[in-house]
C-alpha cells in the first residue's frame, strides 16, 4: 500500500489537511478535479491569517468597515477596530493552498472521484483522470472526504451524509468601479427579502474586483435576477462581469463526521459553515487541520474511534458560537420586519464591538458581562416588538 491518507477535494479544508499530513511526514495524495471556483465572498479573519500563515500577496483587500443595509434602506456602518478583515479571491487562494500542500510533500492528483472500495490491502479511491479521462486508483489506510456540501464521500460512507441541508449561493465577480458609492475598504451586507428571503446579499471588494452575490434555501428564487437587482441597487449594474459561480453551502454540521472505520470528513462535506454569516473558509481550514490530527491519531493508535476526535474538538471550540449564530438567523431572517430590527440592533455599540471581537478571534467574548446583558435585553425588546426598529 503506497499511501497513508487520501484526501478527496482540494479546497481550503482538503488542502490544509493534506499539507498538515505531509509536513508530519505521512504519505498523502490530494485528489482534486480542478477547474472549478467556489462562489464565496472571500472574507478571512485575522486569526485565520495567523493560524494558517497566509502571506500578504494573497490578501486582495483589507476591509475596515462593514455596512449593514436594511429592507428600508437604513445603513449602519460598523468600523473594524484594531485590525482588518482580509479578502481573498478563491481563483487564486485555493491553488495557492494546494500548491503549498504539494511543496510540503503531498502528491497532487488531478481527477474526479468516482467511488471507493476495500479489500485486504486497505481502502481504495477510484477516480477519472482529468487530462486523459482514464480510470485511476489510489490506495491508502484512511480517506479524508473534503469534497463539498454534496459530498460523494459523505453520502457513501457517513450516516446522515446524504441529508445535509444547504442554501444555494450565487455570485458574480465584477470589475470594481472607480468612485461612486463604492468603497474598496467596505463590505456591504444587504438584509432585504427582495434580494434574499431567508439569507442576505453582499458586495465584497477584492481589490480591482468585487464579489456581488446572495444565497437562499428556496428553490423559487431566481438567483441571477436577484443578483442583478442587487447590482442595480448598489450602482454596479454597468460594471463588467468577469465570472459567474454558484454552489451549495451547508447549513449545519453533520451529527457524525466519520464512518467508524477509515473515513473522516472535513469542510463543507462535514457541514461547517457558520449560520447567519455564512462564513466558511476559517471553519473549513480548521476542520481540515482537525481531520488531519484525527487521522494521525488513528494511524498511530490503530483505533478507528480516534477519527471522532475531529468533530469532538471542532464542536468543543465552536458549538456555542454556531448555536448563537443559528438562533440569530432563525430569529431575524424570517421577514423584512425582523431584518429591519436586526439592522437596528447592529447600530448598538456593544453589539458592534462584541460581534467583531468574536469574529476576529473566533471566540465568544466574556470579558464584559454587562454588555452581554444589555444586548440580551435589547434583543428581547426587538423580538417582542417592545421597541420600534428605529429606536436605536
């Protein structure tokens, strides 16, 4: 058997797992079909930049302000204090991560996953070579499935992997305008049922480009029409369109990430996109790292149950954040009246500071209990309609 681990899928989760495994001296192959760019706003927090050593040249823009826009057009600008939010373009970012994994010693295989099987020699991944179209096979002791929200690996191997809920995200990458109301250091987040009845729309700068898009779980929404309306409302209708991309985004982590034998999931395949915000790159890379650690623990101990460590460690760090963000999405994304109240709540200074401290560092901030109490009371007042959306 030639390999220790096969990683299926070369996005941020899979590339991170492959790099970590290779740096640890394991024999690893990274199977990726290539040629596909995931629709993504591209926001990455400072913690990701630090934890995963992202070089400056990958940062397409540095965001200093987030603008929340309500259905009535109310705008709340939130300054990002003590740092910035980085923006990456997945067209460049994903190949950078894959190439870095290769430089660490991972074998890159360009092909499409077609299935897996087992015999006495281990687990085998079948694939179709991207260039020749010929059938190929890789053999290893373990497999990490990092092949997206509709993961073939998850459906085949992990209980519940075929039932992951998701929204469809769609965006258009455009040439950024020069002037007008566009600010290359500001992200716009549009909470408007006319754009998305259950999620949000966005305008995210990427230096000379910008990502403009939206997401929804509803099948009756015309994603291209909604994005065209968002571009028109944002003064971007006349900008040249460079790319159009759409893909599913999972809504919640799967209850299991492993098959109890020789497969563990990471990234979108495991469902690790944050509710409410839709943020996925940081959680994908963290999940890829934890999947690699779980794989190494299993290979060292010989205990298949050690594959569970990936999910256990991820949820130990992120469960509360995901629960809070999920409650926020359920409470505020259901109607324009609720969205109006949410943007009103974002005007509060305590909300702004605690939200961005938590986002930047990926931790719930517990240092100011009175601020948490104030936010809780204001939240309750809005949800029970004790105050007007314009009260803050």
